[in-house]
């Protein structure tokens, strides 16, 4: 849980609640923010893609990745240069992907051996925990009128504290289960491709609100005591929903949970288009925050079901597609940022793509039932 809190909640999403602070004290534009976000997601793509072929002890990879995230996050507050920021965010993205893929693959394998797969919700709840923590800290920083560089350093310190706390937990963690002959088995079946495509749609669909919700809230109301709550609400919804998903998985298939998450998320992404007020922002935070980790967990568990002998490779391929979607979302927004309706157009596109991803999953589910 703490591994994913550092890897995703801080390594990837600390930028989101700090963005309004950077806009205020560093004059960061929306277009520049989009490129910084995309740099992190390019790194995430590189990390996910390389994870398909990396064969090393999970302990070394996860520990090294978490330590790197702590240092790279703090580095954003120490170094003051846009090009350096791009490099730091890209490297943090690589480390985040490695920690997610190797950490979750190892833990899910252990839970499967123990017959406790439903505890996967607790593991993935770490993303919500880290997100809520990052948002809560930034809410305090806003009240204290801290500049963004101090916020980055504090986030790095929190990541380091978590890393030290869980360092011994990975003692004896071997290479991922997919290592060996099965690891090089090709992932070419139609089902593998469809899962990968849908997971890529998920990455594109959720990333715009997941990156810019606090900035949208700040545009609506300038009081940090109010707009600062957007991201903690997002994270709390992610934590609660991930914990609930473990209970849901005993009653519904992971495929069904994944499909439902797509439709709810598509609604949440589209809400700010028709209701760009604080109520619409909060509803979007609840819908997207309450489903993005559910979709992540359901997708990873579905990968284990579809490719039980090659799960790590399929999970890495899906994560790579997810990262491509994440890259395209902020890039699209950066391109249309000069248009007054640029944000709305991007949100509409994201909602449509999420629905397409759900329809692909529905098709494969109906095919499976027919067979």
C-alpha cells in the first residue's frame, strides 16, 4: 500500500496539487504544465515498456525506484529551470512505472498463493492514500502560503519517510513470477490486444481531470481553503473505492467492475463541461477519483486471469498502453490551450474514449459468455 502511495500518489500525482502553486509563484502556463505532465507520462511509458524485459530481483527494483522518486521529487524544489524540470519529471515517471509493475506483480502473486486476492484492493488503495496525503499536505501549504519549491521538498521528504518504513518488507523478494521461459511468450492473442487497447483508453480518459482538477477549481474560486480540497477529495475517493473493490470482487467479475468504472468515469470527466462550478468539480473528483484505482486494480487482476503464466508481461504491456494514453491527453490540451473551449474539447474527447474502451471490454465479455 505504501509502495503505491509513493510510486503513484507522490511520484506521479504530487504535481497536480502543486500546479496551482507553480502557476502563482513561478508563472507556469497551462500549456507548460501540460508539457511537464506529459514528460512524466513519457517516462512512465519508458518504464512500463522496459519492465517487459527487465529480469531482476523485485526487491532491488522497487527499493531503488522508491528512493529515486523521493530524490527526484525533492529535486523539483531545489532546481529552478524548466528543462531540468522536464528531465526530473520524466525520470520520476520511469521510477513510478517500475515500482508499480514490479511491486504490484510481486504482491499480487503472494496474495494469490495465500488465497487472499480480495486484499488487492488494500494494495491499490495505496494510490488513493498517497494522493489524499499529497492533496492534504498541499492544502496546508496553501494556507501557510508556502512557495511551490518548499512543497516539492516536503513531498520528497514524505516519500523518503515511506520508503524507509517499508524497506525491510521487500527482503527476499525475488524476480517477478513471469521470469523464465514463460516470460518470453508472445502477447499476441486478440484478447491480450483488446485488454491492452482498453487500458490505453483508460489512460487517456482519466488523465486530464487527474492532472488539472485543482487548476480548474482555482479558476472557479480563488480561495485556497476551498479549491485546495479538490485533490484530497479525489484521493479519498480513490482510497475508499479501492478498499470497496475488494469486497465487490467477491460478487462481480473483474471485467464487470472494469466496465462499470469506465462508464462512471466517463460521466465524471464530462461533468465540468456542463457544470464548471465548484459543485461540478467536486462531483468530477468523486467520479474519477472513485473509479480510476478500481479500474487499475480490475485491469491488473484481469491480466492475471487472461495470462496466468505471463501476467507480468501483459501487465507491463497494458501499463505501456496506459502511459501512451496519459501522454496524449496533456499533449492534446497543450495544443488547444489557446482556444477558450480547449479544456472542454479535451474533456469531451476523454469521455468518448473511455466509453469506447468500455465497449471493447463489453464485446470481449459477451464473446466469452457465448463461447
